[in-house]
C-alpha cells in the first residue's frame, strides 16, 4: 500500500512540475468537491445534491486553483522568494488585506447567485449581513495558515496546502451556516 501511495505521489509531483496550473486547478476542484460532499452529509442531507456539488467543483477548478497559482507566484516574485520572518509576515499581511476579502466576497456572491440561485437583491442583503462576520472569522484563522504556507511550503505546494485547509474550512463554514439557520 505504501508503494502505491509513493508512486501516486511521484506521479502527482511530476504532473505538478509539467502542468502546474492544470494540476492545481484540478486539485482545488476535487478538494472543493470533497469538502462539499462531507459538509452535505454532516448537515444531514440524505442524498448528495449533485448540482451544488458540481458548482462547488467548478468554483475550485476555475477560480480557486488558478487564483492561488498566480497569487503565490506574484507574492514570490514581489518578495524575491525570501522566507525570513519579516518577509513572511509581509506576505501574510498583504494576502490578508487583499486576496482574503476578495475571495470571501466572491465566494458569497457566487454561492448566493449561482449555487443557491437567489436574486441579486437577496444576495446583496445576505452579503451585507454575513460578510463582516465571515471576514472577521477568516482573519482569525487564515493568517496562521498563511504563515505556515509561506514559511514552510515550497512554492509548488502552496496552492495544494491552501486547498487542503480550505477543504476543512468549507466544511466548517457549511456546518456553521447550518447551525445559524437551525438556531433561528
């Protein structure tokens, strides 16, 4: 079993080297799908909602992976690949004041309009109501992830690490949203 896992990892790393953007996009899409499947099951869905699952996979594939790919390349270029503590702190801060608010806003927008099929006024009101809480929670969690990512992960693995953590984060957000709905 270990030999199969090792061979699989080697093949994955080869694909990451040969086709980095495609590999990161596929990985982000698959992990978004896993996250949504687990969240649906933990939320009590008897059957997986395939439309929702597919739309989450598309978001991870078309946006999450590519955005992360180019963001991490840009940050590495801006900071010349440095990994000292001061530089990592700057990377994390820059990431948290730029891409974090954008990513959370875009996800809420996509989820409301596309996944849930709500009208623009409904989505706009939901974003006004929920965005501050989502962003504050994000700022309590993601800086530590960013620190680990920029300090310890090689550039080619940063999007994958982020996608793995985002998989768990997505489950948390789904369960939190369900708890908020049930408590009302």
